[in-house]
C-alpha cells in the first residue's frame, strides 16, 4: 500500500482537557483530508491498520470554510457513533457555489471499529467551534481544530 503524506500535528498548551491539532494542505481539498486524518488519528493510533472495506459518502454545505470544516468533521464523528466506523482514506472535493456557499463531497473508506485490530486511543465526543479556523490561500492552507474528548 502506498504511503500517503499527511500534513498535520497535534498542539500542546492550547487546551488542557481536549485535543487540538493544526493541519495544512496545498489545496482546500487536501487541507480537509488532512483534518479528517488528524481527527481519526486522535481516536485510533495506527490508521495503517484500518482496512478500507466499507465506503461512505459525505456531502455537506456551509456558508464559509470554518462552518464547512466543522460540519464535515461532525459527519465523520456521526458515522463513528452511529455505525461504529473508523476511516483511513479520504477523497475530498470542495466547490464554491457562490460568494456565501460551499459544497463538500467526500468518499471515506474504512471499517468497523475493532479493538483487537485497531489501537483505539480515545473516544472523541465532538468538534469545538472554539478556535476552529480555516485560512490561507492556494498553495498554503491551514486549519486549527479543537476536539472534545
């Protein structure tokens, strides 16, 4: 299996009870993919052990990039909570519909959570709007996210 380059890092001294990460990407699509990988990596230590047996599609719309990222990550958590799925592959496509509307479509590949196979670290309860920020320009996008654990 080809190694996927992921651009994210966990941040210390941002919050004491929760987990924060910063992600980057050359495009908005890659930025959002890296945020999804970081979110999954908060919950599962070894994403390389997550098979891609199940495929789910996520579609969200929002008025701005911050709200789009929040909604996208929230949908990933809903799939974890409702269907007990964890993902190791993401393919994101973002379109700006107009000045006040973004559309995100994502293909997520993963499998049911299996504590015997997956190194489950923590159960993320939600995405916080506190400090959530998407910024940058083509070639250098960044996002900061805090998740409730």
